[in-house]
C-alpha cells in the first residue's frame, strides 16, 4: 500500500511513523508512507496557501490550487484511482469498519487541514471521502491522519505477528474485547480468574465471550444493536441483564 499525506507540518509525523508497528510495516515493505508539504505547491514567492474568506468572517481558508496541484502530482503517477481523504469535522465518523474498508485499497491520500477550513471546491471536486475522528475540534488534521493510518496499516497482511491480534480487537467483532491477564497468578492480593487457569479451552472461550458481552453491555450498549449475535449470545445478554 502507498499512503500519501499532505500536511503543512510534515515534521510532526517523524516520531509516530518511525516507531513500533508503522516502522516494522515499512521495513517489511507492506506500506510506503510519503509526507508531502503542500506549501511547496503554493506557486507564489511567499509560499502562501491560505487567504481571507469571500463574504468576510473570522480566520483564514486554505486555497484550492496548492492542494489540487499536490494531489495531482500523486494521481498523475498512479496506476489506479486512489482514495482521497479529507480530514474534517463534517466528515463520516471514523470506525473499525472504515479502517477495514480502507485497508483493501492500494493507495490512499490524506489531506490535513489547518486554519478556518478548506475552500469548498476541494470538498466538492477533489476528494472521495471525508472523515472525522469524532465530535471535537483539533488544531489540524495531522493527529487524525496518524491515528487513521495506524489503524489501517495494522490490518495489512504480515504486519502483525499474529493474525488473531486484530481479529479479536475491540470493535473488530462488533463488541468490546474481553479482559486479559498474565503472570503472576496473584498480585497484591488480586488473583487471575480460576477459569483462565483451568486449561479447558472451551470453557475459557465461553468465559471470554461472556465477558466481552458484559463489558459491551456495561460500557457501550449501543454496539449490541448492530453486533452479529448468536442465539447463545442473546441468552447470555438476558442473563447478564437479570431477565
């Protein structure tokens, strides 16, 4: 996969993209990460990429020409049409389902905004997707891009050592993940549940499923509405509710 990120602050990505899973994914050549400063496409001696909004108002707006030109410098060389993602508060809220969808693509372009917003022509005539991390405001799109790229890249083949690592993650199954324990068996008087020490994998799997359902019911009950639940799951939920 090729991932291109258009940003006015490319230095922000150095630490995140140079460590942990993202670093390993690049070393394995599962992904190529390309950071582009779209100020280089400003076309003026002051490298200005923003201007005052027509009609007046507070703040500055990103001009269309530097961003169009920066994106076209990538798409002109692309063999297939890449997904062009605008990071903005008005976009679709990001989810694990969206990460899985994007992980099927060969090429992604992320546009990180700043200032008051984008010229609307970028939204209407250039991008294929608009994505938001949630209902809050950040200074720019860089942190959102880092988060989305991390969640997408870890889904690529051969990136994680164990394929089950992401298949059982919270939200991948539609539910929150069950609790985890490791050594020592007892720490400061707190013990690992006996069921996990039993060696009976069928019983352990059943306990983990029940704990996953319980945690989802307690913390994110709205997820149960769209989760793929079996008859046994529904019985377990009724039991947990005391019905």
